[in-house]
C-alpha cells in the first residue's frame, strides 16, 4: 500500500458533501476532537446526524464534583466527562435505548440522608427500582451486576450525595476489569447505543498542575476552571501532568497505541471550544500526541471560545495558538512545522463577539489560515451554533 497526499479546494459549506453525510452517517468521516467537559456536548448531539464515526479524546484529570470523590477513594481516572460525552453521542432515535440513557443520567439527591441514599442505590442494584425495571435483560442484568460490584467496593462512609449512576457504573467496570477503563467504556457504549468513540487520552490516575506568572502553583483541574473556586488572577505560565494530587511531582505519560492510531487515521482533527488549559491543552500534554498529529496530513482546526474563559486570563487569540503549538511540539519528536500541527483557525465573522482580543494578523503571521464564517444564529448571542460549525468542519474534509 502506498500513501499519497492530495490537496483540494473546499467549498464552505459544501452542500453535496453534507447531504451525503446526512444520508449515510454510518459511513461518515472520522472527525477527532481533543476535548473534555461539557462545552462540546451540544455539537456532539447534532454530530451523530452526520457521522457515527467521530472520535472524542477526553481528559481524565477532572478533580471536582462527584468524579473527585471516586478518584480519591479508588485512585482512578476521572469518569464524569467520559460519561457526559458518551450520553451526548447516544442514538436519540427510536432505535436507541432511552431507558438506559435515563438510568445513566440519573443522580442521587444532594440532600437525602446517607442511609437513604445507600438504600436507593441498593434498590437499583437489586432491580426493584422503577428505572431498572424498565431495562430488559440482558442489558438490565449487566447494569445490576455493575452496581452490585460498586456496592461491594464502596467504603461504608462513601459520600453518595449527588452521585451520577453512570459514573458509578463506569467506576465499577474499571475496578472489575483490572483497572482498565477501555473495557467498561466499550460495554457502556453498546448498552446506550453510542454513535461514536469516546476514550480518555490517558488511562492513568494523574492530575493537572500549573504555575502562574505570579509564582503561584496550582494542583487540580477544578482549581483552574473558575467554577468551584474564584477565577485565577494571574496568567498561566506553564502547565503539566502531575503524579500527586497534593504536592508537585511532575509525571511523564505516553498515549496508548490505540489512541495514537486513532489520531493518525482521523479525517480531520479539531481543537474545539472549551476550557483552554484544562480541556484542550490538557489533552495534548501526554507524550506522543503532537507526534501523532504531525504524522497525519488531514486538516487540523482550532475553534476558540467566544465567551470569557477564566483560564485565558491575559491572553490574546495569537497567544492561544502559540501556546497550543508549543505543547503539541513538546509531545512530539523534534520541531514539526506549524502546518503539520494547525492549519486553520475558525472564527465567527463578527470578531467583536469574542471576549478576548482577536489579533488575526498575528495568527496569519504564524502561517495559519484564519477562516471567518457566520457561526452564530442571533446577533444578540455569542454562543457558536452547533450545526453551522459542523457544516464548516465537514466541508473541510
């Protein structure tokens, strides 16, 4: 077999290409997203109309919310963002499994007595709960088994307040499957009719750490996002993967061969909107990511946030791009040229919608094309509209 590189002029949007994807999404393109969190979930729900072959590499470093409780007790990667993305990609048609989706999205009360919460979980594991009764076997049996496994491993004092049942099932599969997250994600995907592939970029119990320009050190993703604690007030100087959740202990970690193959074989690579450091940059920190990106000659698109992102304190658009390039090169061999790492920055045509300075000329000076398109539905809105974004991305392939 011989590989050849072909370039073409793209019409954006390419209505014929879009029509083909809508007609046969099971044969749709392999668009790969480096992302975490919930920013990409609305786009993911629309994405399944065009392709069932998208790939989502999600950060496993979340250290807040219910994921933090599981991580602390079981020393495991975060599963909350994985569950969230899997749910966004489920088949919403009549062929899907709405009963499984409802169960996986179910959360225990934040305010109920701990013993009542334990009884609630036991009623699900035993099959007595109405949510479980609606799931036919063998799916119901597998889900009950996993909830039973979680109950067996769960410490007596485990805090179940606000726990996501989907997270508990993933955690149980991880513990029962020799601490391998891929196996339970595969099963989860089949149960819920997930139309795409979702994987953590790393399958290890690791954390994010950062140094700010004012000399402050931060360990823990949740301390960077500005959601659970006040936003940072100094620009991020550097960020790294850390071994220890409480003290500075930099770690080296390499992507698995399967993840590398997915990156190399993608039809388009996208660095989408979302928390800049804890979602996008976090995904390109592991060794091998930048190298795999550089070896793929497909289009590589960066989509900046329109709204304010606390993690981008003091940064312009060009700062974002140069930072992304820097970390992609750190996880590669040598110094790949810019066009091997990022080809296009996709913007809304109204640049005044952006919360951060949009220095287009500085981005173009790096050798990257800036594509400005109408990506927002309403003049009063700043949120990028999912279907408009998808039409552009699909047209670039």
